């Protein structure tokens, strides 16, 4: 059995004729809206990745996020390490990630309170990009496990963890700032 399809655009031509002759239904409004959204998404992804000012702003924002996340994350791991608390590595890391997210939000709220009311500062801090913070936390913790074999803070692991935590969300923070005009801080 062979399937004979017209070659060289003939298939598209035949399909267009069938649509206009009523043999194939026209696209629904929902389909057109979905196509428009896909075109908008493609336009948002097509940004200039060479803008030095945006890289500087994204880097500045990422450093503040790194400071906030690191306080809770590294503090949690250090407490378990110093006091030899016997928990599974995955449980320590999960708690470290949660504490990192919380300290980042608290730090951001504290910083923003100098510029706005507490309620607005809290709303702004809660509106930060959780995608960026979670990516940062995962990068730091996976790097720690890769270097130390568990949940341990060592002089060798710490700078590499921080570098991984900084570099991982940086392109996303750049894109968010450039394409959407939104900073995580």
C-alpha cells in the first residue's frame, strides 16, 4: 500500500483548497489564540544575550539571592555537620533548601523595609522568582554532595558550591530581566 502525497507544496495547496471548500474545518478561535501565544513565547525567548548592563543587573540580583539562600542553606548543613546529627543526606539537603528559601525571603523583606512598608516588602519578597532560588539551592547542594559525598561544609567545597549556586540561575535571571522586565530582587 502506498500513500500518494503531492510533492513540492502541492500537499499544502490541496489542504488550503479543502479548507476553503469547507471539506476541512477552519481553525477555532482557541487554536488561533494558542498559536498567537506560541508566537509570543518564541519572541520572548528571542532576546539579545549580549547586553552588558543586563548581565550586570542580573549578576547583582543573583548575588543578593545567593547571600540570602546561603545563610539558611549553609547554616543548616553546618549545624548538622558540627553536631554530628545523624540524618540521611537527602533529609538534611531538603531542610537546607527550605531554610535557604526562607532566609532569602526574610533578608529580602528586611532590605525592602527601608524602601517601603513591611506589608509591601513582604509581598515583594514572596513574589521573587522561586525558580531561580530553587535552581540555586539544588546546584549548591548537588555540588556539595558531589565534592564531599554528603552534607558537609568544607573549605574546598564551599567556594565551588557558591560558584555553582551563582552560575546556575544567572542565565534565567538575565532572561527574566531582559524578556519580562522582572528582577528577582
